[in-house]
């Protein structure tokens, strides 16, 4: 435990790469739920733009989240 704390305090160990998978899955969950909600609301309101946006969010949202996470991790590679 002491070595981990020393590495953490001297910035030899980064916490961002360790929490990035959690951030990724939370982002994917949000994108998928948002896409489904937009599709349902678009269908209820008879709004084809909202339905189309929901479909794009549903499929492209997780890819965009992955790209952002990978881009962010490039700053923390050892």
C-alpha cells in the first residue's frame, strides 16, 4: 500500500487510465438511453427529425464516446 501511495503522490502512477473504462461505459449508457428516448419521443410527436437524430445517437454515440476516451488517453500513455 505504501508503494502505491508513493507512486501516486510522485505522479509515477496515473489514475485516469484506470478510471477511463468506467467513464467509457457510463458514456455509452448515456448515448444509448438518449438515442432510445429520442426515438420514442420522435414517434410520439410524429417528428421524423427527432427519430433520425435518435437513430444516429444510438449507433454513432458509443463510437464517439470511444473516440473521445482514446483521444483523452493519448495524454496519459507511459
